C-alpha cells in the first residue's frame, strides 16, 4: 500500500488547476492519495474542498504565534513529522520559488530521493520513473527510484491532465497538529511585502510578452506592459534584462527563473540562449522579434520578424488594439 501526498503551498487555501493536475498524476501512482494544506487558525476548509479525487485532506494546524507567513524551517519540520506519522512514500509539490526551498531540504531530512522539475512521473516495473529536462532543456533525464525508497518530487506547472472522473464521496478533512523541532523555531517572519501583480500570473498566463537585453533599458518594458494589457497577457523577461535591473527577477523566465507554457509567447530582443529556452520552450506558439536573422530564438519560433523592436512593437500593439476593439 503506497501513500502519495500532494502539498499545497503555504498561504494558498484552494486547489488550483495545477494542483488538480498533480492530484491526477498522484492517483495514477499510488494506492492512497492525500492533499496537505497549512491551515490558518479558525479556517473552515471542508466547504472549500469538494469533489476531489483523493482519500483525505490533511490540514496542518500551526500555532498562530508563528505568524501568518510560516518560515521555511517550520514548514519543513511539520512536513518531516507528517511524512513519518502518515507513512508517506511520495511527496509531490508544484515547482515554484517556494518549493525550491522546501523540497530538497525535506528530502534530505527524510533520507528521501529527490527529483526536481519533473514533466512526467510514472511507475516502471518496481521503480518510480521521473522525467526532467536537463542541459537547459536540450535533453531529458530519466531518474529511476526504487519503490521502497521515500521520494520527494517537484512537478512543473501545466504538466498533465485533470482527471475527468469526479469523486462523489465527501473527502474528509483531518486536522493535525504537527510536532515542530525546537531548532526550527529560530526564525519568525514579522512582515511580508508583496508586489501587486498586474494582469494574470506569469506561470499560468495564456499570453506572455517577454523582453530581453535587446530592448536596451527599463523604459521599453512599459511598452511591453502596454501590449500585455491589450492582449490580457503577462510580462516576462530574460535574465540579462533582470540582471541589468530593468525589471524585477520575479519576472525572469528560464532555467533559473519561471517556467511558462502559454498559448503565445512573444519575445522582443531575446537571443534565445538555451537557459532562457528552458523556461519557455513548452509554449505552443513562439513569436520572435529580433534584429539578428541568425538569432537562436528563431529556431524555436513558429513566426519570426527580423527587425528592430522600436518599429515592430508599436505597430504590433496598434494592430492588436484594433483587433481587440473590433471583437
Ligand atoms: C547557469 C545559468 C543559468 C541561466 N539562467 C537563465 C534564465 O533562467 N533565464 C535567462 O533568460 N537566461 C539565463 N541565463 C543567461 C543566458 O545564458 C543568456 O545570457 C541570457 O538569456 C541572454 O539574455 P538576452 O537574450 O536578453 O540577451 P542577449 O543574449 O544579449 O540577446 C539580446 C538580443 O537582442 C537582439 N537585439 C538587439 N537590439 C535589438 C533591437 N533593436 N530589436 C530587436 N532585437 C534586438 C540581439 O540581436 C540579441 O539576439 C543563464 C545562464 C547561466 C550560465
């Protein structure tokens, strides 16, 4: 009997599309499937979680004295306790900046195997097979983990299908009070400042408008924002643009940034280095504007314009605005 637990990011209190995709994946791997959520004090979660294909939801209740945003140490300590208490074989977490800090440390504490940024996970014989992109997305590695080894894996957002089968049973919500080790109580978060995002979440946007070093400065990003607003999309950037301080690193796409899988990925002044493509090659249609006809990004692009963004971007935005207004 194997037990797979899907962890919901601390501070999130619903099952979004990505979590549902991971839940479907979890159901194809183990006998027992659980969702784990960090429950704020006095929250009634049972009403929110209906029609889910899982055996139970574990709500980890953490004393409010530790604040509303939990330090990573407390999260890891709680999950370490949970995995042992509930005999968890496999932990699945969406790949995000948060899980990047949590997952490898949790794996270390539980002496578990760790697979990061998986795009597929399946049972193969007696092993769990995890597939993940390597070398900047140019190759896929298959990691085989024996069934009897505990495992922690992060899964790329947008991977997998949501199971159409809807459970009619009422999923029980089980409250647990995890034991937290004293050494994990050293940090308390006093205040969190979050930049108010404009438009859709970059990781889930259907249209992404991204800019690179070829834009030449921070001002052109305002023009990209304007186009994103017209199209209802999100703005992203290459690492070179972020490193230059033209836009915050939260918007970085690539190997060391976010992974995006939009319908349309519009790039302006981005060369298409493999580390950048690692974060956007899953896009359905890449459309690139670059003044260099030999730019690498054209190899992955469905449509390309060889030209100066100064000329193409305003014309593109005007045409998009006209089309949107017509409809
Ligand atoms: C370990 C590691 C991790 C990395 N992680 C990431 C990552 O997560 N994300 C990432 O993006 N990079 C990452 N990089 C950096 C990556 O290798 C590239 O350096 C970076 O992606 C280049 O950004 P860029 O395309 O904006 O700039 P450049 O490579 O300098 O390209 C600028 C492009 O703009 C074009 N251009 C210039 N002027 C104009 C104009 N007027 N109109 C139109 N086009 C114009 C040029 O022809 C050129 O193709 C990583 C590197 C390493 C080593």
